[in-house]
C-alpha cells in the first residue's frame, strides 16, 4: 500500500488501487472465493490460514494510507491518522500473530509508523512533525519487558527511536554503523 501511495501521481487512481487491495484482503475471509493470482495476496492468505487473524483486519490498514493520499501535502491530522490507522493496528496484528500483545504495542506501532513516514515525506515541516510525534509516542515504551517472540517488533521500535531523533533535514542511512551498532546492542541486551 505504501508503494501505491509513493508512486501515485493521480490521487483517484491511487485510491482505486488501494480500494482493490482493501477489497481483496476482505475477501480472503470468504472460503468460497478463490484468492486472486497475486503472489503477495497468496502469501498473505497462506499466513492467515489458522492464525486467528482475518483479511478484514488487514484490510483496515488501508485507511491509514488513504489518509495520506487525500492530501496534497499531509498535515498533522493526516499524519496522525496514518499512524493510528496503519502503525498501531499493524503492530497489534503482528503481536497477535506472534502470540503476545502488550498494552503499549499499538503505541509503539504508531511511533514506528511516524518515524518511517518522517523519512518519506518531501515537505520538511511535515517530516519535522512526524518525527516529533514519533518521539512523543515512543517515549516511555520499554521493549525490554516485551516477551521474546516480539523481538522483531522491539527492534523496529528501537530503530524508530533512532530515526525519529534525526533532525528533519537529515535522512536515515539504513546501513550506517550507528544504526547497525544500535541493532546489535538490542540483540545483545534486549533494550
């Protein structure tokens, strides 16, 4: 869905593509319907089978992307809506799939989503707001208390803190030594 929003020049076309994904994910819950021959959708259907999660729950993530698509330059309301409709639910669904949903998992997902968005927006004021809001939402979350199966989400949360701390005029460098050392530290000490 993020690739659709990033590559869309015509908002109406982007909205139709997002709608297709939302409908396709929703239809995964109907066992009488065949999964469309789209590799990602086939993989999602296989993961959902027996997991207790629904396609409808995943389809709800589309609302977070639509919030960004509808605005020429996303403002605070669209950015916050994106985090609440994408990041929070995505982490909660992932936690359910991994077998644990601590109370602060949704907030961590919102912060991760904002930090990620803070490196994708072209408007510097929007980037600044997204990173500032990410820092606020990630504050006080102690991933060290999360159960071990949530380590991947914990790492995303830790790296989101690193990304959100950068000034708005700087972009993250995925393979930078500081990022790699922070990831290694998390692996070794779990915080």
